[in-house]
C-alpha cells in the first residue's frame, strides 16, 4: 500500500485493529533502515510506504523484482499527473491486481482520470494522446454527450462509487481520526535526552520533598515533553531541524485546502502558531489567528469573515481563547495539533464547527506522536475517560487524579 506520508502509521493502526493477523511492515526511516526493510518485505503480509519515499526508493524495489498480489494507492489523486515522479514510481511496481482509493478522481481534468486508470489497468484507456483525441477533447471542448456516455460505459464496471447524498444517512455527523507520527532522529534524541534528565530530577525531587509537594515540577516536565513533540524550537532557540508533527499537519492542510476544505487548527501553545504561520505563508494559504490577545470585536469580525469568505481557508485558534463561544460552521475540518487531555474541553473546541447550522460532515484529526508522552497519556485517557483535567493549567488537578505509579510510568 502506498499513501501520503501522514497516513502510513494510521493505516498500520487500522490494520492492527481490523486485521491483526496480518504481519505489517511500514517502510520509513533513514536510507539504510528503508533498504533493510525493503530487503525483508517478502516476510510480511502487508507493506506500507509513502509516495514520497517510494519515488526515492524505487530502484531498490526494482532490484528486488518482487511481484505483489495486490497494490493499493490510497489518496490516488496523488497520481493525477502522469508525468510526476509519484506516478512514474508507483507504476513500476509489479502487482497482480491494483486498486486506487480516492474521493476526487477528477479534480481539474479528465487527464487525471486517465492517469489513475493507467495505474490500475495500463492500456485500458489507450495512450493519453489517443484518450485525449477520442474522449477528453470531444467531452471538454465539444460537450459531446455521446462520447461522454461511451467513456462512462467503459469505466463504470471498474468504479465503486457512492456520493454523499446516497450515504448521508449512513455517515456519522462527526468523524474522529487519530493520526500518528514518528519523531525524526534529532527530535527523538532531544526527547530521549530530556526524558532521562526529567526522570532523574523528578526522582530526586520526590525523594527530597515527597510526591505531593512535587506536583508542579512533574507538570512542568510533562509540559516540556509535550512541547518537544510539537516542535523542539518552542523552547530551544537554536533548534534548526524539523518536526514530524508539523510536517504531518502541513501535509493535511495543504491537501485539504486544495480540495476546498476550511480548517480549524487548535493548539494549546500560541507560540506554535508562529511556526504554523510561517509554513502557511510559504504555501500561499490564507489564514486567520485568534488568541487570548484578540479583542472581542475583532473576534466577531474574524469569525464572520471566515464563515463567509472562501479565500480564508485556515483558522488558527488558541484552545483556551477560542475553545468556546464561537460559531465556525464555515469549517468542515478540525485539527487538534497538540491534544488537550481534558476531553470535554477538546470536544467543546471541536464543536465550534460541529453545531447547529453545519451542513457538511465534520472530519476531526487528533495528532499523536508515537512512543512519546502523548501516546501514553492518550492510552490513559482511553482507559479512564475524563481522567486528566486542565493538564497545562497552573492547577494541579491533573496530577492529583493519577497515582504516583501512573505518573512515573509516563516517564518510562
């Protein structure tokens, strides 16, 4: 399976949930790590990689000359341009049967449909030059209904499609998806170094002053670990490397805005918005920002314009300042960049978009860093419900609700 890089770990988690008997391999990591995994892939039932890595590693796949039984392209609109390295690389992989998964097989032109079919059934819609002469030009330029009907007849047997109106009664009003990401080498080294330091310092603090008097220090350590998951530069001025979570978030935003979606991005750290803003500007994506310093009159103005102006596609919102009291039904997607561990607060933030007046299905993404404090607290959250209350506030109710053993396990 090939998917956008932000979804590879998500597919692995879904496979473990619904088909746990399958041995699954995610090809990612350094050059050497990927090569080693590719050499071992015949020992697995399911191999998952990203479009970006596949085009870098395609020579190794060709050397292996491996014949897959099934080849699945998730978000197949990534193949819409037949001349891109994404499309060229995936079409070199040998497979008995190929599937393309996409909600937008035609975004701009019929050439995109041809390119996807060229992946799943090479030659079925002829060469692109022939396809353009026989179908694309008569349909697009001449609006030839007879040719359109003929093309529809050709592709219908191979397309499983239901539009939103047909499945509206089956769809949940709100879909929540947990998206995992893995820290890069430098980010991971920083995290593990601080984790070891925090464990030692907290052990000494608790031994000296006792568990009850050490709660603020514990909270500060947890906060720092969460900041590292978001982006180490939140507290390291000289940090020059990247953040896996930032890369994942920007990939989601870029693809979603291209599809016409409007997005709310919530974070507990207003300093994180400075980094997100820089990336949004580089992509030319228009956005608004709302924090505790935003005046009430300005809040109303921003909300009204965001709901009405299709050119403003992203709204960066501080969870504390904008988690309640806003009607943002112009958005149909919500991203919780750094999940707030009080479920009711997080749900209130989501409900800025999911409320009366919302006409579209709302997609909610929660970004969780693998093998980190975020994953451990999320697991606790699932087991105990609203266990964690106001984690990053100055109150200590969060640590009060956990036993000493549970707290120290977060640093394991």
